C-alpha cells in the first residue's frame, strides 16, 4: 500500500478531500469509455470511401489522442459536433446496465463515505443514483449561487456535461477549449483545488482531458492531490508527482479486481475515521449546539413530512409541534456531519428510529386506527430511544428528546422511505 495512504486518511478525517470520479468506476455498469464511444462513431460515419478515416481514428485512439480522432471524423466524415454528442448520449443510455450485486462496483462503497462535494467527468448519473443526494447533480458551468456555499451541502458537479442534456457534452477539442476559457469556470476550479484536495478515482491518467486540465491549469494544483491507480510503474508514479503534483495511491490487480482493491482503500479511509473518532476523545467532544430560535421560523408547509400529517387531518397544533421536532432534528444532523460524525453512524440512528416507528405502527395504529394517537405514541416512545453501541461513538453528542423525536419526520420527508400516519397517500 502507498506511503501516502496515511496522509490521505488524515486529510479525509479533516474533511479536506473531494473525490474526482472518472469513467473507470462506471465500467461495471457497461458504460463505454471515450475510446469505445469514438470508435463507434467512426464505425457509423466512416463508410465506403471513408474507410481510411477509421484507420486514422484507431491510430489516434491507441495514442489516447481523443481530440485528434474527433477532428479526423469532423474533417473527413459527414459528422458534426451535435451528431457526436447525441450518439454518445444514446449509446450510454442503451448500454448502461446495473450489476446484479453491489460488490461488483464501488459506487455502493462511496455511499458509506462522508464526502460533501463530488466532481466527475462522467456523463451518466450513476453516482447520484447511489448517493441519493437531495440536490440534483449540477453542471459546474451552470452554478449561479455563491461559491462560498459550494461545500455546505452534498452535491455532485459534472464538469463535462450530462446525457440528460446531450448538448452539454464536452468531448471535442473545441468544446473543451470553450468550456475552460470561461473565467467563471476557472474561478470555481481554483476555489475547489485551493481549499480542498482532490482524489482522482477511475482514471488511468492516459486520459487526455484530465492531463490537459492539470497541465493547462497547473497553478490550481500546487497543493497536494491524490490519485488511486492500478499497477503503476515507479516511472509513472514519479511522472505524476513531478509533472502533475499528484501523490499516487497504487494497488495491484494480480489475483484481485479493480473494484475490490479500490474498496480496500476506501475502507481504510472510512475505518481510520471511525477509529480516530473513538480513540481521540477531543475530536468527538465538539459540542453540537442544535437549533436556535431563528431555525424555527422556517415554513415547513411544502415539505413532504408536513403534507403526510395534513392529509390525516391531525390537529394543527400537533403538526406545528412535529415541525419544530423536524427542524431541531434537521439542524442536529447537519451539525453532526460538520463535526465529522460518519454517515454510517447517522444511518444507524435513523435505522433505530424506523424500527421504533414500525413497532408503534403494529401495536398502536393497527389496533386503534387513530393517526393522532399513533403520532403521539411514536413521539413518546422516541424520547427514551436506546442507541445501543453507537452511544460510544456519539459520546457528548447524543440527540436530546426534541431532536430524536424529529428523526421520524426526517424519515417521513424522504419519499423513498415508507413512513406514514395512516392509510392516505399524497
């Protein structure tokens, strides 16, 4: 394992890492890489007398010169930029296929990590499908909010476009140059690389886009950044350090797989965070203050949990109390994350709340069919919730009775979780 792994784990614990996800992580989903996509376009358009174009494209692809391959297609075949973008979007949508088990890919591993911001050059949305962030992925060039808020909420930034809007796809030399000529884009990139450390995953670093990005913006990459790389030679490790400022975290694929070896590295980071938090009392004694009076001024009427209460005709005063619990719990969870509490611990808390809700559903609502009584009993039973083993990890930051009662409404606010107060559905 790399001599730099300990540094990577420490930077992860300090919330300094931003994963930069490349096409390699989507290979288990049958997503073709850039070379295969360009090759397919050549097969479609370079026919008959244009067969020589396919040979030229293939030579360019063997040199990882994607731009030259695309230029050859645009110069000699009847293909335009929009044709290429549309073909890429349609091909990915047609070929993408979810593996039968999550162990075959690393997106399920990223679910367990405590990252806020993700960057990716991938066009598909597999990352969002697994992370399930409440904010939809955003193209970095479309960011209109204050850049100071970039790291406050969990989000995915797609640098080079998305198949859901294929006109945004960046793959040619011209589209790439136009994108990075945008000063706003450059400033955002400067902000990310200046305040965080990137962790490149799923890149071979023969990738022309990333090599060009770092070479042409080398001043943005002066601090330490990392790359996870399969079977690199010492010469490659040295080149990445000297030319690109990257520290390599290598792994071997002999007798293993890319997925399993990347999983080991992510586990090392994740486990080091847990061990550090358990072993270092001072890191866990950052007191989570909780919601203040201003937080309770929020209007909750548009939230899903609020609508679920309204459709059961629950008394308005009880709905308002539930809303206060929700706000208290929402702020509590936000502060837990800022304090470095791992996501799997927060998930375990929510899991215990969900079980308690199910218990009360069985012994209260099923018996009496009264939604107000059901809600009141759930609130009451959560006040003294036993956190079990995770109390050791939360230490001084256990939820108070208001915050823990609000956790059930946090669950109810998620449309994918089956928490309701009766038979009616929104």
